[in-house]
């Protein structure tokens, strides 16, 4: 993958982990890790692992003798993830492209991916690769964000950014919310050869007293910051301040922020 929307490099990973992680990722990470561990898999692959938010939850939920491999396209993200683990915890980190996984056929009992599919330029290929590396009966578990209607922080974020750049607004904030329809994903999974497909809609409301940290993560913790800097003239800190004001208007202080994900589980026959 070479798209700019998949480049989480420089100091982006730390802002992503500290600003966004506690608010929009950790609760869903605990959920997907619990689901992945239900059948006691011994060989588990995580793709688009990012800064290890799911990886940490997976390691805690899986059997002690399970082997976990966490992969991501961006080495700087995995560097943050590795710091969350002690030696000997049975976790391996590899830089890998989800579209061309460097693993043998039928190598894993489960493949897990939280909020990664939206960034893959060929989603059908990603599903085929996940199936290829799964053993017969192995499970593919992944999640995507529902539409901005159900994730108003994304809609408000885009509105604020467009206010600063009315003629050429950065588009990154659209990418994470680009796969909100269940049927196309289901059909892609069927086309890849998966069976026993289940989709679940998972609403959440997260309360946070530090909306500034979240706004900071939204600006500095993704490729949005590169798009802002490329346009010049506007200080990113000004956008953070405007986001804080808008979020507090919409969600109160402390903020109670609604969000919604769609979880998929499928099986290799």
C-alpha cells in the first residue's frame, strides 16, 4: 500500500496512541480480543496492528501458549507497539502489507484486524490473503467504522477542518469512515471464499474529561497533519483549539461522545 492515507510515520504514532487510543480504540480493542480468544486459538495473526492497542488486549486474552504475530505497514507504529510488551510474552512484530502477507498458507487459527480495512486499496485482495493464511475452520475477525452519522466526531472534525481550508480541504478524515455498508463487505467475503459470515453493529458512548488530548490526536495522530502542513498558512494548534470548542458544544464537558463500529466474523471452510 502506498496511499498517503496509510502513512503513519514520524511522530504520528505517539499522538495516535495517546490521543485517539483511549477514546475511540481501546473499548473496541477489548471487545475484538475477547471474541478472538473465545475458541482458544494457538496461532494468531493481527494485521494493521498499529500501535498495539489490540495486540496488548489479544495477548492478555489468548491462552498463555498461543503465538501472536502483529503486523503493520508502518514500522514506526510497531515501534510504539513493541514498547508495550516484555521479553518472552510470545509476541512477534513484522512489517507487512495486508495485501501480500509474508506467511505460508493455512498458518493461523485466527486473523484479526481492527479498523484497518478502510485503508486497504484493494479490499478484496485483503480478504483473499486473510483466507489464504487461515487454517480450515479458522476465523477472520475485523471491524470498520460505521458512517459519520453514527460517529459525529468525524463529521464535526471534517466541518472544522473545512472551515480553515474552504477551497482545498484535507480529505483524510473521510477515509476511516469509507466502509459503512455491510452488504458490499459481506459480498467481498463470500467472493474470497468465507462462510458463516456474521456482522454486528456495536454502538458505544465514551466519556472523557480531556477533550483537548483527543482533538490533538485527531490532528497530529494521523496523516491529516501532513495534509494540513502541506497547505501552509494555518497553525495545526489553531485547528485543535477549534475542535475542542466544537466538541464541547456538541457533547458537553466532560464529553459524552457517541460512536459506532461494525464488527465482522467469517470462517474459512
